[in-house]
C-alpha cells in the first residue's frame, strides 16, 4: 500500500456523497410513483406488479415514524433517569 498514491479522503467522500445522492434520488422517485401514481392505475395493469400494495405506501412510513418517536422518547427518558440534576 503506497500512501502517496492513495485517493485523498475528500475524493472518497465526494464519491460516497454522489453515490448516496443517486441511490436516495432513485428511492424517492420509486416511492413517489408508488404512493401517488399507482392508486390511479387500473387494477390488473402489468405495471402494478412492480409495486407493493398502495396501502403499504402509507403504512410503512407511519410505522417507521412511530418507531422513531418511541425510540427518541426512550432515549430522552433514559437520559432523564440517569442524569440527576445538581442541587444548588
């Protein structure tokens, strides 16, 4: 391993950032079509085989949001229990 030939960390960060942006853009486009367009397509159309049920487009984010709220509440609760306030 020759450190003089290694990519600078900035270039690796840019590559990772570009890849993450491309993946998240593709996922956002897929979710947008799934949630907003598939309910308008006739039942039995072959395009619908590419997507799960439109009801899940609402249920999955709602479940994940509830999990995030519960996890945040647990972290705050544990912090409040373990860190006793200083007496003046």
